[in-house]
């Protein structure tokens, strides 16, 4: 049985599942019995541009990231996670991450937003900061509309 040295990120799991579904030879090492012959098509849930930016942000420490890094992180339309419900998200992300998000935010819409970013591959700390940044921008915009 194979084990991970550390907890795999959603991005790594996404790549693994894409490869295992597409490559019958690669799957052989994971078979206990029987044989897989078909290729199964994998639909990418995150657009490539967003995925690349998430990977860049994950590669940096929190101390090196600025407000604008999180403000400028966007989905660019609608992806496979944009409308995903809580039940599906909680299957994708870890229980620990889900509990951490629930402890951090009271509003369900904010909890779902963080969980969607974690599902897209953004590390939990960075996903929390992303949504806090979005909320700060939203509040400032609402304030400026009043005056």
C-alpha cells in the first residue's frame, strides 16, 4: 500500500486522479485483482489560469503575500466549484479544514467560499485570508456607496 509523506493538496489529488483515470498502464500498480482497460475522460474543474495562480500563491509563504495578491485572485467566470454545495465540498476537503473554516466564519456563504477555494487547491490559511480580503473589499465598497 502506498502512503503519502504529507497530506496531499487538492491540486495534487486532482493530478493523481486525472492520471489514474486516463492511463491504464499507470492504474495497474494500484490493482488488487482484475484488469482496467478503458480510458476515462477527466474534466478539469478549475480553469488553467486560476489553477496556475493558486499554485503560485501556494508556493509563497504568507509573509510574502500581499493584500493585492488575494484581491486579484479570481475564478474568471464559473468553474466546477462555483456552485458546488456544502455536502459535496465536505467530501472533497478534509474534516479538519472544514471544522477550521466553520470555527473561523459564522456566515454560511463565507464558509462555502473558503471551502470552494480549498477545493480548488488553495491552502487553508490562504483560502481564509482570501475570503477575509474579499469581505474587506466588499465592506469598503458598500461604505463608499453610502457617501
